[in-house]
C-alpha cells in the first residue's frame, strides 16, 4: 500500500509540481527515487506506473514536471532549457533529502529518453547520488540528429532563428511540434513516434505537442553520455535495440565506459519500453542489489 500527494517545490520564485509517493509502514532511512519526464512530456505521461512499482517495493518516489511544463510554473511555456531542467533535478533532490524518513545518501535519479541523458550529468555533478537509472536515454545529440530527415532540418533551423528573435524582443515563443507523422515537420517523425507518444499520454495530461524552437541552438552540443566515465555510483542503462529516436549505439558505449555501469537491452523501439513489465522488474532488481541502508 502507498499514498500519493501532489506537492509544490519552491524554485526560482515559482514552483516545481511533483507527485510524492510514500510506501505505508516504512521507517527511517528509506531510499528515494527522483524521476522526471522526457522530451516535452509531463509527469503523467507513462511514468506513474514506474513510480507506483518503485513505491510498492518500499521506496519513496518524487516524480516531477520541469519548469515551463505540465503543472509547474515558468514562462514562457514549453521552453526546454537543458541546463535549467538539470537544475530542476538538483532542486528536487535537495528537497527530497530533507523529507522525513528519507536517507539523504540513498537518492536515486531516474530518467527516460531526454531525461535519461540529464540524469547522467546530474549524477556527475552530485557524487552523493547513490545510483542512476537511464532508460532509452538520449546520450548523444549527434546520433539523434542523424536520424532526422534532411528535408526537416531547414524549416526547423528557420523556426529556431524566428524563436530566438522573438525571445530577444520579449515576445511569445515560436514553437515546433514535438512529434509528427513521417513527412511532416516535427522534431521526431519516425513511424513509431506519434502513435507511441500518444499511447503514453494520460487522458488528463497537460502535455502539449510543441516546444520553443530555440532549443535547436543548444541541442546539437548535448552529449551527456560523455559523463559516463566519471560516474562512480552504479548506473543501469536500459537500451532499446531498435530505437531510432535515441539510437542505442552511444548508450551501449556509455554503459561500457561507466565504471559501475550495467546494461540491459530490449528488442524493440523507443516507446515500447514503457509497456514492458520486464523493464520494471529489471530496474527493481537493480535497486535491490545496489541500495544498502546507511550504517
């Protein structure tokens, strides 16, 4: 049995919206899993089932929306700032470390897709993190961009230029669809992208299929897999072999370079991992093996 509360965590004059899951009947020194969503998603999209599984196994869980997304504050909306999203992880981790009953030295960071890359950088910046789970992670933007149809690059670059000019003038952002059907202009247009994304979106989700295009000026330089060699805590990489959204090659290499890296591979595409109960079992087995109570 467990409980879930909707909480607000102070951040930069606003708040980060989060779900706080607590298992009933646990005592002191409980490990805590801090989770966030992937590219343009929200905390309600495909992630509560993971949070519930972790909570039922005895872990406290904090599942949050980044600022500018979902129920969190932040203007303009749909602004995906890579550094700011990682800062939000640190804010939530610091908040979780002060929760009653939580062992501050047994914090796990969990991420999927875009956030699967974030957690590698966050853990590199905070060696106190006890363990990391990176699911279908975005570990190398160059590999991702190679999968983008060439005809989509010019309109997306033009949109980024328009959005940056609008930002300088204090105007609302110029947005681009996050996912679309093959042949349309969107960030992700693989055959599985639109149906796969919509399949994980909750009926009451605040998800919007758009993002501020200025992201594309920073995205090509984002290569979080390079941090793997610096991580001293256990890291589980859950990689989809047929993934064309976040190609598996860089993630497999990152798992090899992480000193305590573990690799689990699954024979399907990017969005299938959200529906495979084996993945949750693998992640729970990893947590059970690597988390030991503080002395």
